[in-house]
């Protein structure tokens, strides 16, 4: 942390903050001199010392390569005694005239070479393993260590990544472990000192309930992370609310990341349903002279209550469920009650919903937190019903379109929305089930495959005729 703080100090734009920190520097080179001609690098360093500059104290002139290698080994043995951190040593040609003859490569001098020391490793006690929940719901195990100084800083904890990492290393609470800094920066557990086990060490098990909110935690097939499924988990709310307000979900204009962050920091909201409780004065308090901003935001939140059901469904942030799946689900189930009561087998039979998606939906709606959130949103007046449009034009019902190449009049998204408006579907790949391939400029392999399969290919002009 000390090293990171120093790096931050060097990048700090506020000179007062930088001045308050104990920064120091070692001068290691005279880049150019118009008045004094030095014959060697060591001579220039000695001159800098006389002028009062701090010069690296670990400098040693050597007249043979054997002595230089011995000095590198000696410095490596004394790393812990230095007042600053190092990860290597550099051998330089001392004679400046010889340097000119040797020259440089594109990026590096030919008269110097760096030696990298192996990462410094220390033994310590693995006192405990705790779990933290990230903003995506991923539950990450964290090692709590007996504090030990490694490569210039004291390490008391480090990430253990996931349960596979713990099993691979055979880590147990109470083990003696070897830690080092990866790249001399990030602390990591390298291995267990198994010969020092006493038999009282405890095997760690990843939690199957979120340590923050108590919701079920699931590890999906093919993934390393265990994730919290709680829709109201405090650890996930920042991401949840950003997604809920996004353009493809509830499209709440003005509710950006900084506003959401401030609302959470002030404890004005704790979940997405709380947005509908906030008043004009609540938002006005977030900005000076922000009445107009606040009114626009209040209006946008109020308008979002009347959004189509698929937008609300997408906004809930159900894992693996995006806009396309949400549209299919809203069309099939018509309202939230039918969807919440659907069996796993029924969900798997829904168009655009695979097995993993169906299981995610099923588990999501089983959670008490989900039921609580939906009740709050209902009380706020949010729409959970898919309205059937009277006299709807379903001319593309049962037809599947694949889009390829660049269109002149429409963006890819616009064309997909038109097709779906007329009851059709879009797909990203061509198959025998494809009804039409809409081909624009620079169409590639999809056009070729369509012709091979005998799928009807239409131009943008033909598409225009179809939608008139």
C-alpha cells in the first residue's frame, strides 16, 4: 500500500497534497552537461553527491564481470535492509566514451542490462478465510494472514480468487503458507508448508448463502465464481440500479452513475424500488440550483412506470436474461405472476431461453428478496403486464431474419426493432430455420451460407417493400 500511495503522490495534481507526503528521490544520472565533461558515470554520481543531491547509495564500481555478478548477489541478500523497495539491479558500462561506441537499440541501451531478482517470499500463518461480495455478486474468498513484511510492505490479507484456487493449493485455515508479491506488487499465496501441519487445520468451504444478504449463492456450470442471487443484496445495488435505469431497460433519463452513487452514499435508496419513493426535493438536494434537473428526473422516473413489461423484466437484472429473452418471456407469459409460477420445464421450452437461462430465472423467482422487490415495485405502480395490441400487425409472425452487412437507411438495432414490431424474430446465425437474410454492403460469410442453404436473401429495398 505504501508503494501504491507513493505512485499516487507522483501523479497527484494538487501540489499541497503532494507536499504533505514524505516523498524523496534518488538522482541516478546526469543527462547532459554543457560545462563539465565527465569521463565516467561513477564520476558524475560523485559530483552530484558533492552538490548535495541524494544519490542511490547502492552503487559499486566493478572492474570485472565476475565482481559485478558477486555485487548483484550481495545486493539481493541485503534487499530487506534497504530503506526503499527494489526488484532488480542494473549493470552499466561506466566509461561514457565506450557507451557512445556501443550505442542503443530502438528502446534500450546496449551498454546496460537489468537483472530481475526472484520475488521475495515469506512464511506466515493463514489465520482465517473470509468472503467478500463484489458489485456483480461474485463472492471472493480472502486470506487473513498474520502480518508479515514482504518486499517493503506489510501484508495482512490477500485474495484467494475462487474455490478452485483454494482446492488446487490445498489451503486450510491454520496452515503455514508462503506468500510473495506477484511482480513485486500484488501479494499472493504461493504454497502451503505441509510439513508444518499439526492436524488442527480446518478445510474451508465456500458459502452457499451470501455472507452479506443471506440469499442463495450459486456456482454455474463452467464458471469459477460463486454468485449471490439476491436482487436486494446491498453489495450489488450500485450495479443493479445502473442497469435498471439504462436505455435498454427502464430508460430513466438523467439517472447517471454519479447520481446513483450519491443516492446510495446518502442512504436515500437501498434498492431499485426506492427510486419511486423519492420526491422532487430529494433530487434537488443533489445539485445546486438543481430544480429543473430534479423535475426532469422525477418525470422520467414516473414515465418509466408505464414501460412495456419486457423492459421491467430486463431491468431486474436476472443473470443471463437480456432484452431478447425478456421480450420472448413477456410475450409468452403475459404478466409477472405467470412467469414467477412457471415450472423449470416450462421455462426451458420458451423461445430464446436455454437451459442455463431457465435455471437462472427459476432460482431468481424462488428468492424471497425477489418477491419482496416485485411487491414494492407493484405498490409503486410499475407495470408488470404485457398488453396485447389491438389490431397488431404480425406480418412476420413465425419468421426468422438474419442481418448481415451495412444498411443505408437503418442501423442494425433499428432493423431488428422493426422486425420484432411485426412479430418476427432475429438471429445472429444462418440455419435451415432462417426465413430471410437481409444483406447490406460488404456482407460476408452469412450471405455465402444463406446461398448454400437456399435461404431467401433480400436487399434493403426489398425489406422496405415488405414493411410498407
